């Protein structure tokens, strides 16, 4: 039961749900939530392969760097969301149509 | 036995909370479901023997990223965000209602007590699994790898974090009133 394939199936479900959240939701913060789910799916894949296939700790290092990059991405993304709300008074994704101003 | 129970509960928590993120309309409830899903992923890391990654997941994601998301949701809620907020009982004011606090306290107490009963029963039935550590600790090996093999990526990630923090502070600064 606890083998590589069960972890891969969980990771697949996380990835697909994150992708559907990114596509279907119209809120910018919800799109960021979908990105977090996708990053978690990839990090889980790295650690699962590191446990069952390669038997060293390089997957753990990759997973740690994925967590670091996700934190940086969340900080910058939420700053952009707050700035967008200051200008447009909404966080609907269809309102984001121009780069300047 | 304990590992399989942890695996099943973590997998169910991860998948159900991820589907909850997808299905729930309210963005605040969506953030709370994301918190549950990230906790489940941390439990899956623990079943894979990645103790340092699991603790880092809980500290960075649950303690940092989800709180940041909740701050962003509250800061960008708009005017009618508070008035539309309702809890599961349909009460309008979800902040500072005596009934909601009482029900929350009761549910938390029942949850904690039943879980303590369950976990103590499991720990008493299989003491050997708890004492004989199945996975060796990975912290010292990860430390050695970070400063030997992956030192370039480590330094670049520090520069990336500095740039991201400065950039976020510059982007989100208040607008000049002119």
C-alpha cells in the first residue's frame, strides 16, 4: 500500500486539482492557491522518488528549494495583488488587461 | 501499523482538502482548506522519512504562506466582505459572537480528547514501533549536502529571497497622493 505509486497518485490528484483551480477560479488569490498546490505536488514527487528509487537525499534538497521559491513567489504575488487592488478596487482576473498604470 | 495509519489519514486530508479548495466558493474557506492540504502533505513527508522537510513544510507553508494569503484576502476583501461573512450555523456576525465561540471551544475540546484517546490506544498497542526508530534522522546529512554539493543553489536562493522581499516591499508601497 505504501509504495511509490500511491504517492504518485496523490501527487497527480494534487497537480490536477491545482491546475483546475488555476483555470477555473477568477480570483487572483485563488489562482495563487492553485500554484501552491502544484508546487506541493512536485515537491512530494521529489521526496517520494528520493525514498523509493534513488535512496539518497538529493530529492529532499530539491524539495527544500521548492519550498523557498514558493515562499518568495507568494510574497511577490501577494504584493502584486494588493497593488492591483489599490488601483482597480477589485481582484477579478478579467480586470487585469493592461500593463501600465 | 502506525505508519500506515498516518499515511491513510494524511492522504485523505491532502486529497479532500485539495478538492475543498476547488469546490468552496468563499476564498477565505479556500485558504483554510489549503492549510489542511499542506498539513496533509507534511504528514506524507513524515511517512517518507523526510523529517526535516516535513517540519520545514509546516513552518514555512502553514506558518508563513497561508497566513500571508489570509492577510491578502482580508486586505483585498472590498466593502461588502464583512457583511456577507457567515459561519456554518448561518449566524451573520462571525467575529465576536458568544455562540460561535462556545461551539468552537466545544468542538475543539471534543476533537482533542478523542484524538488523544485514539493516539494513546495506538501507542500502547504497538510500543516497539515507537521506540525503535524506523527512519534515521536526515538533518545532519541535509546540512552537509547544503554546504558541500548544493552550496551554489543555497547562495542563489538567499539572493532570491532578498530580491523577493525588497521587490515585494517596493511593489506594495502606498501610492503617492498627488
